[in-house]
C-alpha cells in the first residue's frame, strides 16, 4: 500500500510518499521532499505569505515526489494531509489541494493530526517501542505517553511553545531565518560560556516560556544599549549575544528534561523519544541523554529529515489509519488550528 502525504501547517511545505508491506515490517520511504518559506531576518512568517508560498510550490513538489518515487498516481492508495493543528491559511491551502487530488485521482482522503505524524514517524525511524515522547516544535510543547489507544498528554506549555520562544528571540537579535532561527541560535550557543540568570518556570508537569522570553529580551536590550561592554560579575569578561543564546537554551532545555523525567518515573518507562523541529537540537539531545542514562534508560531522536515538519510523517500516520479502515469524507475534509494529540483514537496500536 502506498500513501502520498502533504504537510503545510507552518512555513515548511512537505510532500512524502511511503509504502507499507501487507506482510508488515519496516515502511519504505519512496520520496521525502520539502520546501521552506524563509522570511527576512528579524521577521516572522505571516500566514497569508506562507499560504501563498505553499500554493506556489505544491504542484511541482508533488510532481517531483512522484518522479523520485518512480510511481504514478495510479499506484497511490490514499492522499493524506495535515488536518491540524497549525496556522489557518497554510493549512487551508494544503487541505484544498489534497481535496483536489482526491477528486482528480479518485483516491481516499485521510486527515492526519500533525502531532501524531511526528510521533509515529519517530517510532518508525528509531524503533522505540513504548517511549515517553517529548514533542517540541514552533507551535507545540508536550510530554506524552501512550495508554489505551490514546497518546496521553502529561505536561505541556501553558503559553507559547518552546520553538516559538526560540524563534521570537532570534527576531530580537535579528538572527537569520535561514535555514531556521532555532538552528542558528544553537550554533551561536555553542560559543557561549556565561550562564545568565533567567526565570525557571515549571508548574507541576507544565512549563511557561513567555516570562523567560520577556527576561532575555530585556537582557538583549541591555547588551545593545551598553556600548562600553556589559561585564560578567564573576569573570569580568564581556557578555555576548552567544552568551544570551547559551543561557536561553540551557534554561529552557533543563525545564523540558525535568518534566520528561517526571513522566518517565510516573509511567515506568526507560525510553525517551524526542520529536518535532526543536528535537534536532544536539544540546537538547545531549541533556536528555545524560538524564536518561542516569536512570538506566535511552534516548531516541531523528535527524532533520524527520524531526522538522515533513510530508512523509503525514503519509506514514495516514497510511496506518487507512489500514484500519479509516478515511475522511470529502464533506469532512476541513482543517483546524486546534487539534489535540489526545483526541485521536490510535486503532493501529494495542
């Protein structure tokens, strides 16, 4: 069985084609293509501009994916698309295109929860069996564990997502959005060596990042204003923008490690799976690995091909659902900005 997946919930437009064998075994990735809308430094991406980008590129990406996979539309069993959550206009542009393909090719439509796509692709690639999942991206921050055919949310961000916190601070420093603001912050943080005091806001199993962002923005303004150089109280060395990036990363990642460890203890798991765009961050993976190893556990993560939003994860999760008999009627093939991870019935798992 072969599925084509379309992802466009934010500034990444992804098209993926995947094959599942009727006899089981590992999925075969036939194509995984992505194109990113990159806004100028110091700016975010507006929904209308992002949607226009997706409409401009989606046809050629599908054509390229079919060519790379070596198949035609006749070989596709279903068309999967991101139903939500995400930004309204980009979601809508991709959903409309998916409906068009479904009608044009006479194929079943499968609306997929974006978060479930990340989790199932992570499980498929890494081989993690029943991990605690840390889902961290520009729009979501959740600690998740599976139980009774649902991915249960144990903790989450109370305000902005961790990726949004990083992206907005990148705007404060006018850091380039190419290839991604979070990636560029990570590279700057590697040269930082002074850990500045920032709010550490963990409330039970939940986190808050807006106060941290406000505080680091104040420090960035101080750094910019102090032309004589802002000195570290201990070493006497100048504080740099690299130190700000380093301090922000260390603080927010420590919060994520704490709530993930608490979830592991609660469910008795010794595995952690990190998914979502922020999951590519090597420092986050390193900090999580230290925690997991001290508990006798292990960490699973993927590279940027599967961590960052992509079409193959939508194809994979959609095909898992399709094999259980699920499909989305044309009248129901809408999209929504709010679609909770625990709303989806996971019929393909025991």
